């Protein structure tokens, strides 16, 4: 299965969660339609059929991508293991 780029997946998750945040006022029809579209895209992107599972999968993938980025980042001058 193809996986979406982490930046794209992060944007989808952030937009969906912002539109469906608990405690927000009643969303206008346009926002509701946008949330449905984002839910569909998240499901397709993660290979799931339920937006709750899609969000769970997306968060797991984003966490794994962040860990992988941290593991392969080049050392910097501030890295305590780099010798001058």
C-alpha cells in the first residue's frame, strides 16, 4: 500500500481535527461538508473505512515518521557526541 507523505497526512489530520473539535459551535454546512471530505480522504489515505481508525493510523504513522526523521538527522555542532 502506498503511504501519504507525512506533511500531507499531518495537514489532513490537523484540518479534520480543527473542524471537528469538541465544544466548538455548530458548524455551518460548508464546514460539515469539508469535514466529510477530509474524513473520506483520511480513510482512503490510511486504508481504513472509519475515520476514528483513520485518525489512529495516521497518528501512528506520523509518530513513526518523526522517530525515523530523528534517527537519521545529521549531527550538529551542538550534538554532545560530535568532537571538535
